[in-house]
C-alpha cells in the first residue's frame, strides 16, 4: 500500500481565488487548483503520489503521517459525498 494514504488530502473552495484548492498540509506546502472539485482532487492525489515516490527515491525521512482516524473520516465523508452526488445526478436524469 502506498504511503500516500497516510496523508490527508483537502480540497476546498477559495473565495479569494474563485476556484477549488487542493492541499496536503502534512506532506508539503502548496498544492493545486482549478474550477472542478473532482479534477482538483484527482490532480492532488497524483501530486501526493509523486511526492511520496520522490521521498522514497531520495531516502529522505517522511513527514509524520496524519492520524489514521482523520484519514478514515475523510474517506468516509468523500464516500458519502459521492453517494449524494450520484443520487442527485440520478434524480436530475429522471
């Protein structure tokens, strides 16, 4: 299992930038942004995976991982969000 799972990934709306911003604050500063929440999350996941690979190749120590219960709650919320979005799309198609 990739160590990228150990780090919280956050996508939030930035009123200042008028777009979604993706960050992984425990792993690195900076992140990514864009107009679509799902695309920003997907890009953030790629960035986190690449960062983890870079740390492994360099043999550098990893930053402390986020507590598992925080990462698990985010996975749960993300799953519920996806379920609600699918229901909304199904309702709109009717």
